[in-house]
């Protein structure tokens, strides 16, 4: 079981889903707080699901309020960075760049990719935490 | 037993994001600090007892609530760490309010931000922030806080109760405080394995420069 956990974790890093910030999180875990990483990850996915939904609604409305979109993405990027979600972070950066130049199509395209990366990470981390139990 | 081992540092952490509050809380706990988190600058001021009731934008929040009333009297805050970007009162606004207050201006304030904006950073430092941390804040960043928190603790101890620090007294006492700071920091260091050896070495060197101090290996640690 330990080996399984180690393998999942290694592949998450090798494939670039997670970066060294995730290791910083693991260092905060100890006997008194044995589930810290999972708790924080749960909080992250709850938070980011809300942000994704907000962004989706904003985009569906058709009128691109780039300021507002950028604001959402600023938060999203922040927590993604804090959790070590490397690929998601990259998409956030790209999205913000498209907001900055007012490129609506770029935003839509990037957002689609972002959701994909986010969903993949979620699944993989769920596997990881499950295997760690 | 040194003062540091008897009472922990207490940090007030301010961030509007629940996720970030959880992060900073754990980081601070891991650094052996007691933490109180609030989600806004105005709540922070309320907790400190700085906020007037007519400023309250929450009709249900009263500064006569037991928690708030007792907090300012019973808890000694050694550091305020706050996010910069918050709705309503920004971290910068909070910093200004704290530094404008006679009672609390000596509390060190640290600003955190996920954005690296040099103008923002210098503005905060000029206003009196001790440090500016880029998010995500790391454990290593927090080791920079100990010296700042140590200063207020020692200052409080050298003050008579209910007296404000007079500038002349500060100046006279500063060499003494400095020596004590290094000594106390060394003691606390020995209980914190996470601090790097480099820092320990620097401490050793500082202690050994011409002051009459016990030798490093004679200092007892209480665990």
C-alpha cells in the first residue's frame, strides 16, 4: 500500500500536476494534524468549484467583464499556487493574460483547459488520499 | 527558565480567504505560535479594541461582546500578519490604523500578498511594516518573525503596566534588550529543530563577541 502511495505521488510530480509547494504542505502535517494536506485540498476544491461556477456564469452571460473575470482568477491562481497545483496555476496565468489584453476567445479556450486540468488533479489527489489511508 | 518558554507568541492573522487562513494558521502553529484568525481588517481592529462602534458595518457585531471585550485585555498580541488584498479595508489600511494608534503601534505588522508589486512593497515598508511576504508563505519565512515578536515581548516586560513606552526609556534600554534578545532567541532556537544550522552559527558568533555571557554549551534548555 505504501508503495502504491509513493508511486501515485511520484507520478503527480513527474507529470507536472504538483510542484514543490505540495511538499511544503506535507511538512506542515504532523501527529497532531495528521490530515492537514487532505483538509487543505478539500478546502481548495470546494473553493475552486465555486470560482469555476462563478466564472462560468460570467462567461455564459456573453458580456466579458475582464476585470471581474481577472478578480476571480486572481483568487483561483492564489490558492492553486498555495496547494502546488502546477498545471492549474499555469492555466490561471494564461487566462489572466487574456483578460489583460481583452481576448475573449483566449479566455474561453483557456478556461476549458483549466477545467480539464482541475478535474484531473482532483481525481488524482482523491486516489492519492484514498491510497494513503 | 526563560520567558520565551513560559508563554508563546500570539499572532493575529488577517485574511479574507478561508483557505489562506487555514494555511497561515497551520504555518504559525508549526512555528510554535498561538494564532487567532479573523477574516477582515475591521474585525482585527475590533479585536484590538481600536474600532469605534459607529464604524461598524455589521449591525449585529457589537464591541461589547464578551470575546471582543476580553480579548484586548487578556491577550497580548505579539504580531499582526495580514493579507494585502482584502475587500473593504486592505492590509495597508489596517497597517496604517495600527501604526497610528498609540497603544498598538509597537506591534509588528507583516503584510502578505500573492502579487509581487515593488511599489506596493515599498509603500508598506515605508508605512512601518516589518516584512512583506509573497504568498505562498513558507515555514522558512516565519523564522524571520521571531526577532520582531521578541522585541515587543521584552518591551512589555520592561514596561510598568498601563504605562506607554517613553522614547527616552526605549533608547536607554535598547542595548540591554538586544543582549536579552539574542540570549532568549538562542534558548528558543534550541527547542526548534527546524531552524537552520547557519542561523545557529550566526547566533553563536554574536553571543561570543565580547559580552559576558555563559558559554553556548553551558546554556541549559528546559524542554
